[in-house]
């Protein structure tokens, strides 16, 4: 196992601080650093300036710089695969050439590095989103005729980047997601030895509250009461999937894969058999076991215990809009739609059925059951990791939460 040590080789002041990299008998390298210290102010056992000197800003910074250098060398060594590890390799880390330093500190360079590092751990759709933000940054660099370096991602960069994106008609939440990703890349770069700006932690991303479009219980009842013989077969099939999503709270990427073999029955504390469904979430890779609502079980009798026929996400989106239109879910609602003529998103009032999408079942489940089922149980069903995220998802404000609390006072 590799170890890093700092030492002095002279008793004269100022003495050069050396760094030594050892890995058993196979490696032992030593090189000068760019740091010096009076030997009388050095603690050889702890390999740092004397503790009583750390109140002085100079020695505090020296201690920090030495610690960062040790971490940098160790990480570079641990990440080296097939590299030639010799004294020159160590010297290059201590004193990187300007060309290598610039390449290593480019934001775009670290995005590529991050994608390569993460490609086996995340879905292809996540990598696609990373590349979309990368292309946005490349356009930003071209517009500014400048290269973004990790060390320059600060509050001024945030302001300039936001102004550029607003000028390109990007939505606020899209800009916020891009900035959050950029911060992630900067933290990743820092963990790999890059220098980041001291303002990085001060960059805050602001999300706008989105439209909380969901189907209320009366609207779900209207969908349920649509007469089957008046619906074309493909719309009847889509209607049943929509109802399943409203009663299970899962993403379309998950519920559209449900099948009879995933269902099993277990006895509860009263000894009653209850249907459970077990599956692995596509987005998170998490193994889920959820109870099946009685209405889902009743609906499956229509298919001899099976789930409806699977359909593509695009067709599902189109079909459920038509289903909701036939169910007369047409109250005006503020929402955003893409205008094919202007190639822009337009926010205005639309008949509610026009704003229906594959996500509405999951949101309807969470919103309709909030206050009826303990929030922790709802979060388990929807997969939200924090209560704050869950409440934002269903559009609950501080006032809404306060009104819920009045039940207990």
C-alpha cells in the first residue's frame, strides 16, 4: 500500500520540504517541493509545522498546501493505470507544465473525464443529459470566445452563464440543473487534484416552482367511468395503464414493465393475504416491493390477472391525452407547451387534458394521498430521498404545511 511522507534533509534555514512516495519494495521516490520552512519550526513526527504556529495564517496555509499536495500525489498514483511511475512523473505533479495544467483544469475536460468515470454506474439517459449540458457549455465558450477553467467557476461565472442562457430562452429550472451539474463537475475535479475557486460553495441554484398538474379524485373517477365499449381498444388499454399509475405512484419506465410474475401474496399481521409487487426501478436500480391497490387488482381481472398490453412512451402520452379529453377533463389550467411553429415553450392557460403526460399518474398518487397516508410511506412509494424534495414535487408551500398542522392544534 502506497504511503506519502514529508521530510527535511537540511538543518539550515530555510530548508526545502521533500515529498517521498513509497509502495512497499517496488517503489521509493523522493523529490523537492516548492515549499520551505525553518527546521526549528517543523514537527518531523507529524510532518507539518509546529502546532502552536498554525494560528499564524502563513503556517496555516503552508499546512493546508502540504496536505493537498500529499492527497494529490496519492490520488494520481492510485488512479495511474499503466503509467510510467518514476521521479519525473513525481516532479511533473509537483510542477506541472503550463500546457498540461491548462488541459487538466478545463471544465470541458473534466466533464469528459466524469462521463468516462460514471458510464458504468448510471443510465444512458443520464449520460445523454451530461452531454447536452456539455454542448451548452461549448456554445457558451464560443459565444464568449473564452475557455472555462475549473478555478474560474465563481459567482461572476454564474451571473454571466445565467445571462447567456436567459438570452437563449432557456427555462430557469434548465439553467439551475446545468449549474448544479457544473458544481458537481468542479467537486469531482477538486477530488482529483484540481484547484477550485473559493466562491464555489457560494454558488446557489434557484429552482422555480413548476405547475403541479395532477388528476384529482373526481377526474380519476371520470376516467374510470368511461364506457369501455365506447373507447377504441388502444385507448381502453392506455386508460387502464393511466389508472394503474394513479394507484401505484411509479414512473412510466417502471409500471409499463409490470407483469403478472412480479406479484406475490403475503399475510399481514391479521393473517390476511395481501398482494405485493416486486420490481427493480430503472432510474435508481433500487429493488422495490410495493402493495397493490385493490383497484389495480380488480382492473387486472379484465386481463385474466395480467397487466394491459405494453405501449411505447410516446403513444402512451398521446393516448392518455385523448382519454382525458373524452372524460371531459377540460378545465383551463396554467401550463407550458412546446409551440412547433415558434420552436419555443409557451406558458398560458390550456384545457387540462392537453397538459396530461406520462408523469401525471405518479404525481396524482403523491398529491391525492398526501395527508391521508404518512409522508414517509408515500416517499417510499415514490422513491423521493428527502421530505423537502417530496413536498416540492407535489407543490406544497409552507402555508399548505401549516394548514395541515392545524389538524393537530
